């Protein structure tokens, strides 16, 4: 009995051996056996596994240690892994007795079929290579595409994985990304602009509107001060004067959150400045309203309603505004409303914590300040001497800015304080657009020639006066210095 079972097993093994060594496919002069196909399949699985391990090692370890950014890590690791897989596949075929050159026969025979049946696969494959090589899209980029937006989380040779802001993952064929228009917010830089539309009622002061919107922008931590926020007067709408607040932010993907925060701030400051946001409305004007109520007639109640005095409007206490403060500065007292609006726009707001130092004596005089809220202390640090405190509406630092003089004292906040600042760049822009302002400044300085001479001598002692601009007459010196400092 046992010998019979042994012969059966022997026959079975012989049958399996004959089947495995039987040629089932011929490519050129090469005959392919079943055992060769099994070996190839097992080897391919091992090569694919090793290439994935290599990809993860490069992306998560080696390239990260080399401090290569995430997008480049993804591209390099993907291309290397696919290259290793291709080489491994060719090595496996060669080691199993295949003549790799003979595969050209098979490729030629299947070329037409591949061209017709695998058109989309080939298209996506070449598109994937294009994305990885051109580097127009990188992992981590925030893009808008075909009505959706999200982050590029993975780029493979066939498709790209996009993670939406809601947390979902969308698989997009690479050909769609290559052939269609895509908005890549991270392509040339990290700054992105957000537009906030705002409508105010007719009769509102555009200067106050500008101030309120810019104040809201500078109170939002996510908004950049450079490039500075900007207020655009878009149009005269049917029911409102339509403005737009333009702000620059780093994270375009956080636009809904930043927009919401700005809307809260805008509504608050518009209310503080008694600026009304209207709703769509139609006004009806009657040429002869008395015709609606005949004297003593049954419609006399209409007349009583129309003639009924309206309750007095409730007005809030007017806040301290730059619209009122800037004309108090001698250099800006003759500015028109349009020029004041521009001046408000070139400046920026800075928030100081209690005891925070704004600048120290000896620092470059690169900005002029107005206190909007809170209090600052002016003191001399070297001798520990208190000079004065400046509250809302007070301004300082204009002489250092306009003449390029180092600070002669230090300034720090004594409490939570907000100051309005016009820096060197903003003041230069102002002088370029209003060249007559430089002569106004010169004439104002001429009223204080003694102090001006002291400042001039101070700069001489520091070696900061150019021989070409120096002059015995301090007024002439100021005129030349303004031209040199601000490139007029």
C-alpha cells in the first residue's frame, strides 16, 4: 500500500516537473516555461517591495536629514524608486534566461494594442513624469482646480492625491493636471492676497472708511505689514459706496478663517466710526406729497404720520481718528482729504505690550509715530532719566525720520499701546508723489533754526553729514539733506 502511494507521489512530482518545464510562450528565440514565470513574479514582488522601502527611506529619512523641502523629497524619491524598479525588472528577466533585446519583438507586436487600449494610462504616465521633472506642482502646495481646492499630498506616475480643506482625499489623473488651468498659491512665493468687499452708505467719509478698514487689517495677526494692506474704492454702487480691503497673508488655505476674523474687525470699527453698512433699498420721492392727504379728509392720519417728528439719532462718542490727528502735525495741516487718505494708507499700526521698548537712543531715526491709544514713556537710558509721557494724540520722532538723525532718547510703552507709524519707505513714497511737501517741511524747520543748527552739529560730530550737502545755513542744509535721504 505504501509503495503504491509513493509511486503516486512520484508520478505527481514528475507531472508537475514536466508541466513547469514545458514551454508555454515563445518570445523571439526564447521559450518561456511556467517555472520561469513563477520565478519572475516572485522576484517582481520583491523588487516592488524593496523600491517602496527605498522610496520611504529617501523621503522620510535621508533627504529630510539633508534639509531638502517636502516637494523635492517627493519628486526625487519617486523618480529614484521607479528607476530602481525598472532596472530590477530588466535584471530579473536577464537572470531568468531572457534576452532583453528580444523583448523588442514583443513590444513591436503589442505597440498598436498598447497605443489604442492603454492610451489613457500612457498619457497619465508621461504626465506624471512631466509633473515630477518640471516641478510646477510640489507636495504641500495649496492649489485650486476644477472647482475644488486642497493640498497636494502625493504625486505618483499615474495620479496625484489632493487633500481638501474638509479632510477628504481626491485622486486626480495626472493628465488632468497637465492639460488644465491650475491656480497654485505656493508656486512663486508664500504671500497671497485676500480681497474683502465692503459697502458703506452714500455720504460716508472715504478717509474714515480707509482708516477703519486699515485699522481692522493691522489688528489681524495673520495679515502682513509688508506688502502693506490697501483700500481700493471700487465703484459707486446702486445702494452703497463699494470698497475692497486688500491684505497679504502667508496661508491662502486659511482664507475663510482670516476673512471671518477681518469681517468681525471691520464691522466693529465701522460701528465705532459711525459708518453705516446699507442694505439694498429703493427710495420713492413724491413731487406733491400733500395730495395724499386732503385737508380735514379721512386720510388725515397719513399726514400726521408723515409729519410726525423723528426721534433723535443716537450717536456714539467719536473715537480718536487719524483723520483728525494728522492735520494737527504742522507738516500735514494743509493736506486735502485725498492726501490725508493716502498718508493714512502709507502708514501702519504697531501694537506694544506694557514695558515693550519701541526704540532706544542711538537707533536709526527710521519712523515717525502718533500715539492712538495707551501711553509711552520717553526717557534717557544712559542716565536713567525720565523725560515725559505721551498719551493719545501725541506724536514724536518726525525730526529723526526727516533728517536721518539717530534717536536722542528711548521710548517704551507703559501699558497696552497702539501707535501709528510712517516709516522711511512710506515717507519717501509720500514725498515722491507730493514733491511740494518737502518745501513745506523745510519752511517749518526754518521756524526753529536754533534747534536745527544743534541737530546739524550733532550729525557733524558723528560724521554723518556729507560734505556736498553741508552748508552754513541750516535751512539750505535741510533742503539738500531731504533730497539725499529720500532720492528726490
